[in-house]
C-alpha cells in the first residue's frame, strides 16, 4: 500500500511539472487596456466593439470568417472566437487577445495606428470607459531568456541601419520583483546598435515592457508622446510642447518672472532666466534701477 501511494505521488508530481511546461510556451498578441475603477466589464465590452468595428473596416475577409464562426458556435459545443478576455488579475487593467491561429492576418499595430489616427486627426469619440489601448505583439512567461528572444524580433523589425532612431524604454512591473528595469535595459542595449541613441524627450520608438506577476507584455510603439501614451479618450486634442516631458537636467530654467521698472515704457514684462555660467548675461542686461522681482 505504501509503495502504491509513493508511486501515485510521483506520478502526480511529474504530471504537474508537465502541465507547467506546456503552459510556459504560450504566445499571444492583442491589446493591453486600462480603464476606470470598477469598470472592467464595461471596458471589455467596449474593447470588443472597437476591435470588431475596425476589423470589419480593415480586414473584411476576417470579419466574414468571424461571422461564420459565430453561426457555427450556436450549433456545436466547441466555441471558437476572434477575441478573448485574458485575465490579468490587476485592477483597472485588462488584456484582450486575438485568436491569431484562426485570424493570422490581423495586425495589432495596424489596428492601433488607424484607431489613434481617427481619434487625434479626425477628432472622433471612440471610447467611454477605456483610457489607454496599447497594442502588444508578444505576451509570454516573464523570464529574461524569453524576453531576449522576442525582443530581438522586434529590434530587427523596427531598427534599421539606414539612419539613427532615437528610442526610450517604458518599464512597469506589478506583483513581482524578479525582473527589474536595469536587467531589461541591459538586454536592449546589447540588442540595439549604438547608432540608435536613447532620447526621453522626443523618441521615435518607445520599447514598452510591462510585467504583471508572471506574465510579460512587450511591443515597440511609435509616436508615443504624440498619441498621449496611446490614450483613446482625448478627443483629438493637439499635443502641446508643454505636454511632452522635459529633461530633468536642463540648464534653461523655465521659470518666468515679471519685472516692474520705474519707467513703464522700458519695462520688460517677461525675462527667461538662463544658465548663470553662460555668456548670455551681460552687464548691459541688468540696469541699475529699483527692480521688484515677483
């Protein structure tokens, strides 16, 4: 009896390890969506409607195929869908994955580009509950080896050697401390050629990496600041220069002060304070008057 129990435990142990190994090989693509608090269900329905609407416009053949599958699902037990709600276990964050096996021609980057162009160029109101809608090319088990393998595909696709492409890393992590930003950045610096430099203020490409527990989401996003971090709830408002984040170590101080002089005609209403070590400040710039700095 004891030998049978040991054999049974041993069999269960190998069975569980095999299941974990099978689950670690999955690879998805879709949209990582953020929404308002306690509005996850409404955001999922709204995400389905937006994606299906633009798939019908861009990929009419895939839309017809989807309608046929919906008709077959009513008669059969096995349900095949185009979109699935992938549980992230994070509040206000959902992921809608696309069934790439049945619909291989759907490209999340192209869908996102057309949706954002309608929002910001045509000023169309697209979403009510969804705040950000980020296209994700690869979703996989959060390990550095898997990240390096899939990140290399993205780097070879976007970073060409014809000219330099400024880029920057956006890294977010939740419910885990096994992977940090420095590890991810060191891998990217080894994959990307030195010709392409990092620029936080005006990057051409943003390498987006988000880790939620044991799952990692990655993609390369163009026009990250122009599209307001891929928000689809801005109503097409133009991006101002003040909305783009500035460098922390910037010599030019943006503080503007009003100066009142005795003579109102010679008053200088606005003065931009420059670097004190530069040659801009001369003796003629400051007049010997009673000046009140506000």
